[in-house]
């Protein structure tokens, strides 16, 4: 081999090998049956910089498609060694079901982080065609005097799942809230918002003046969207400066986490999030030893168009599933995450000091206790019926 070929060999072959390794280990796949998603395209300039895209033309109603008519794509694991049986597979064992025995909730777990192989996200997709959602204000929160802090007695037999909500108000930087149509804390434009409509359906949006507040039953805000237009938000504008979108909670774990090389990361924590899919169904996720963007990546792989951060800290992230028999009698309660403390299964229905969301079975007519609302993809176009 001559001098020039040797130089080219030694210079470029390592680059090619390195590129192949990065491709293999750093790019996860969306599902076993789908091509690789382009994660280079999930970077947004800032959370509020792009309008939310509308997949359907103006005036088209947003349906809440039943999960019984949808094929949920499994998520191909990022890691094959060690393999975790059932990772990325949507499972219906030990979940709430309707009177016909069809599952109302699907659940899975997934390791989305390239840097932290021990970061695990437990997720559930809720069939919103069979479910309605309500928000409750924690008994020790400032807004408790004008709201409810425990599930109404007549609704308790219909509970399907209960989850944590967002941060305490004193930590939320003035985040707004609406309870049963009443403004508890003033709503903040541009802030990520969980919106519950009068028919009990849910959406996640950046709050704006075009949202008809008189049609909103409940709402709770926190920080910025972490998923927008089906992409992970990479950066946000704060005080006129473009900054990383990570939400630092490392102090809750004694100063953050470390990767396999022992490098310290301030943003690694136990945290939770909500996402909304194109089909109108809600996703709730609990992540352990994880950053905001890796948790958001899991929401994207679960099919979410938009997502927002929820509560954090190992004792505050809770997903309780209520399994009932065909007559509606409670058989057992299940934890979404096996890392949840067992005592959290007793939390919420008898009231709690912090905010929470409860999901209930719709009646036979398919309606919640509120007036039905038809929603469209474009925010201003709403009508009651």
C-alpha cells in the first residue's frame, strides 16, 4: 500500500466506523413494524416559535378514536442487551376494562435514553372514548377553598385511574388553573396547559386568547410544552434568550444523576408527563432517573403530538389503575410503575394535599356528567351541542 492510500485508510476508515456505531446505538426506532424515525428533525428553535400544525383541514372534528379500533405500534427497544421482556410492547394485563371486557388502558415501559440506560419510562394510553377526566385541587393549595380536593362520592365507583397533576402552586411560577369553569389562578398565555372540556375529553395546548374559556371545564398549567407537533422541544426562550429546554429537578435526588462514566447531570430526576395523541387519546408517563427531553422522546414514540411536564420527585409521581369486574366492583388496584411506593395506592380518592387528575368510566350513552363539546383542530372553531 502506497503512502497516500495508507493516509486515506487511516484517516477515513475510523470516521466511517465511528459513524456506523453512532447510527446503531444512538437512533431508536419508533416501532417494530415502522422505519426509523428521523430524530434529527425533532429539534425546535423554541417551544413557542412554531404554530401547532393541523393534520386535518379547518372545520374537521377531532375524534376520540376507540383504542379497540386502533393498532398501537409497539416500540422497538433501543437496547438489546440486557433485553427486558415486554419492553415497548403495549400490554393489557391488569388494566381497567369496559363492561364487554375490552381494555380501556394499554401500558408499556421503555428505555429512551442514549446516555442513561437505566432510565425507564412507564406509560399508559387511555381510551378517551370510554373515559372522562376531571381535575382536583390539593387540600393544602391556595385554590382549595373554591374547589374540590377529593373525588365525589357518586363518582368513586366509576374511577378507572388516578394520577398526579402538576407542581404545587408556589413552585409553578404563577401557572394558571381552572376548576369546573371557574378561574382559580389566572391563566398565562403561552404556558403549556392541560385542558379538560365539558364532555370530559382532554387536550394539551399552549394557552392563548383563541381558546374559548367558557367551554373549558378544567385546566392546569406548567412551564412549556416538551412535545410539540410530534417533536421533542429542544430549546425555549427565557428572558429573551434561547436556552435548553431541560427542566432541572436534580436537587430532588440529592444533586442530580450520573451516567455510566460517572459524569454528573443536574437534570436527571424522577418525573412525570402527559401527552395527547392525534387520535385524541391521552398518554400518562412516569420516568425514573431521566431528563425532560428523554421523557419527551418516550411520549413521541407513544404517538403524542403535544406533551407537557407534570409533577416530579419519587413520592409525587403516581399512576393508580382501578381494575373492576363486569359489574363494576373493585377487584384490585395496580401501580403503573413498579417503582411507585406501595402506600401511594391509597392516595387521592379520599382527598390529598396536592393536585391530581381522576379518570372515570363514561355512562352507557358515552357521555360524562358535563355538556358535550365538538372540537376542531383549529382552536377558534368550537360549538356546543
